[in-house]
């Protein structure tokens, strides 16, 4: 009986490098901000619905169990958010994910002159939390124009 346990443990140890090798050959998903909708405003915060586009450049599906992200404007974090929705990123495809979040009105008011002046540069950073490959970080810079934000 102890030989069977030893053989099972050795077999499991042999599988670990194979899983690690699969994760090394995996290309990270690309995440970008493609939409911002303004929601209700309270005294202290503005509710937002962000749309994130997640692209899978791999030849295999990736099961995503969640995401964490933050949007920085200048050197300040303006928005942070989480998503616990499980989705499957199809191979060689992209999925749009709506995420509800909020931002401090004080932070918005500080950036309002920049936004009204045209385009607002931002940095989107975070992690895609996968079922099989762990946490995959992402980091993207972009610009938001006043025309991209719409009220719902």
C-alpha cells in the first residue's frame, strides 16, 4: 500500500512542471477601457459603469474567475474596482465586461478642467485572476475624450 502512495506522489510531482510550463507559454490577456457610462451621483461619489475589453491572444480558452483593477489619472488613483464574474475568454477572441464602480466627487472635480479641455490621459492597471494560470497582470495607457463618457 505504501508503494502505491509513493508512486502517486511521484506522479503528482511530475505533473507540476508540466503545468508550470503551460503557464510560461501563455500570453497575457490584453485589457483595455472601451467605455464609461455615468450613473447616479450622490453627495460624495459618482457611480460609473466601465466597459473593459479583454482579448485572449492564446490558442486555448482561459477561464477567468475575476479581476481587480485601478484607473490612474496623472499620478493619482481615481477609480478602483473588482469583478467576481466568472467568464470564459474564448481562444483568439475578445469579450467585453461591464464593471460597476464609483469615484470620489472630489477626485472628479480636480480632473474636470482636464476632461473639459479635450482628452484625459489615464493608466489602467490590474490583474486578471484565472482558474488555471493564477494572476495575470495587465497595464495599459490610453486617453479618454469627453465624448466617450455618456450618462445612463
